[in-house]
C-alpha cells in the first residue's frame, strides 16, 4: 500500500463549520480539577472540539542570546495524548484534535499506538493533526534527524494509517521496517484521520496530496487566505474535490473585541470551512475563569451568525 491507495476520509460541508477551542497550553497553570472544569465547561457551552498544540521540550532562552523560537523552557505544554485521555473521560462529547503533533521527532509505531488508544477510549473522537515543527533542540534531545523531517513525515503517515487499519502489517519503507506485527486495541476509526498543518508551501502542498484535512498556520485573515490559495491549487492538481476535504482555521479572541471576532468568524463561515478553533492565548488572560469567560462570550457571537 502507498499514499495513493488511501481512501481519503471526507468532511462534507453541512452548512456551518464545527467550532472548537484551542486549549490555552502556555497560559493554563491549573491542576487536574481545573482541567476537568475547563473541559466540561467548554463542552457545555456547545463547543465541538478541543485542539491542543504540542512541544515536548522547551529550550532555555537565557543561554541562547539569539533565540528566535516562539516558545521556551518557560512555557508549559501538556502532552497531547495524555491530555486527550483525560479529556475523553471528562468531556466525552468533545472531538480531540492535535494541532499539530510534531510527528518526525517521535517513533512512528508508538504514535500509532497512542493514537489508536485515544481513539478507542474516546469512542472515535480523535483527529490527528501532524506537522514537522521548527525546534532543532527538541529533535536533538529526542535523537531524531531534523534535516529530513519532511520526507520522513510522509512515510510516517503511511505507516500510521496501516497500523491503525489492520490487525497485522508487513511494512518495508525507507525509514521503517515492521515485520508482521500490529497494535491492539485498534481505535474506532480505521484508519485514524490525519491532517497536516503548516504554512510553508511544501507543507501546504503535501497536505493537499496526502492528508485528510489541512490546518493553516496563524490567525491573520490575509495570511491564511494565501495559504488556502496554495492548498486549493494543489487540490486541483491532485484532482481532489475541495468540498470533501477538511479545512480548519483559527480565530483569535485574545483581545476583547467582539466585532473582530464576528468579522473573522463570518469570513470563515462564508468560506465554507469545516472547522474553526478559537484561541484565547496572547491576550493577558489570567486563570481558568478568564479563559472560560472569553470562550463563553465568543460562543454567543458565533451563535449570532
């Protein structure tokens, strides 16, 4: 089996995008009880999914005067699969999406095992968003090669699809050899839907070629529209019908500006996307209640459209 044999998982437009929340990773400092309250609250508000960012290690910027990375060792990150297992028990109505898991810095078979387990425990509610990342420090610490991460990602996606579809596989690739082995239990979804996120043209075109859906990077309308133009161009090149491909945009609600939220939400609803995730990070909100209050206000705006 190769990538061209994959039967893409369709995400037909049903009139309105599914609206979810981005878990405020770097601003969430609560304990397990607070996490449970956060998950159940956004589910009760009517949000459809929870999307989590991913970083395993943060570099110490104090020892790197020229550091330009987005995150550092000061930023907390819940590990996505552990987070999803917890949320699945607290808020079973939420779809769980990684946005994105840095796949090439991980062992592929282990990711397949983790994804299948979360999908099993959540009754088929996992959407696995993956990407190649930017942090060389993480790759080095995890003993994975940074320079070929894009090429390896494509084979990794193929391996995960096979492992999450079949009881036993026999796989020989450039970077993987699986000798008649499989994972148990398999998830509810077989295979797990795999989306690709990124803003570089190679990543965008890769998503159009081999992913079940695409996650543009950023929240600025003009920038994301440019990414989507490339994505749609490659979809046409591949003969794929955009109306069956999942696309998720993010809308920042970090600033208390409901008119801006309404403008951005209306833009993506009009564009016919399948998913929208709302982001509260970056606005100086402190504590779980502040984030929940912002999500509640934004849901009222979304419902008005």
